[in-house]
C-alpha cells in the first residue's frame, strides 16, 4: 500500500515519554529538584535519547533494543553531566534571582560523588550476585540467598526476618538474571566519557555527534562491542571505571 511504502521509505518517527515522580511545586515555590532527582532525570533521559536518536532500519533493533548488558550504558553515560561544573552551571541557579551556585558549594557537590562509593558499588554487586544465584537453581530461598550475598560482599548478613527480594522490582521487570548489566554498562559508559568527552570537553559538539552516530543511532543493529570500538577506536576496558570510583 501507499501508506506502507511511505513508512518504509521515510521511516517511523520515534516517540518516547518520561513519566517521572519528582518534587512538585508548592503555592509559593516552583518545583525545586534535588541533585539526586536531576541525576535520575538525566539517567532516564539517556534512555529517551537512545530511543529518539535511533535510525535503525528495523523497529526490532531500534533504540533501546540492544543487549541487556549494554542498555544501561547510554543512561548512565548521561549522568556524568550532573557532576561536571561546566554543565552544572548551565542547568542551575537560584530560583529567585538566578544567581549561580557558589564555586565552593559546587566543588563540594562534585567531591560528594566519591562519598560512600565503595559501599554503593558493593551494593550493586550484592544485587547482581543474588540475581544470578536465584536464577541458577530450580528452587531458591530468596531471603537466605540475599542474606548470603550480602554477607559475602558486605561482611554482614541481611537483617533477620527481612526479605529484600519481595520488593526488588527489577527481578520481575525484565532484568531477571541480567541485573549485572548495570555495572557492566557502567564500565562502558565511564570508558566512553573519560576517553572521548574528558579530552574534547563535556560540551563538545564534535564529541556529542560522534557519540550520537556511533552509539545512539544504530540501536541494536550493530553489536554493542563493535559500536564501542567504533566510538573509542579500540576495545573497551575497565580503567576509566576504576578511576571514576577512585580505586585507581
């Protein structure tokens, strides 16, 4: 049909919406987002950009239809801009007079990224190990499994009479047996950010276009590892990940 032909030639426009639960405005104040909320917004908007910028030929491979252990790379990639003074100054200001965040306060905010980083990293490891454990058994005691994973990584079991898995939504939302992808994707996003944007500048149009062309545009039509090699000019590694965590 003519309609089918037009869709085939022109492509189908990408449609994506973010539905967020952020701080609401009050009678005398606008919605003033916390830094954590801004980071969450950038994370989810990274998924939206992945969808919107995709130009894959087939919808099956468009946008976020990529390998599960890569899908969180574009979202975690965008979070980096929430920790850079140059970009933070552009997106912030006093809600009454528009004055910029004082440099001293901005420096403290950026430095706070390293606060408890070992604990938060270990927390992700606990979730990933728990996920793998319960999905490699015919029958699993989720409370015991999580407690064992917590003790293995954190050194202490989970609190008695608790079952974290009962509210671990990712286990029923498509990440079952694949939660490790969050940390695996972070290795990739840190490598891309440190290797490309750190040298070129976080607001570099050239670096941004390279990222859009090599990573966002193909969707899942190219293997993620090949997209990364196209972006980096080499195979990815974990050096930037450990550096970002302050471990190297």
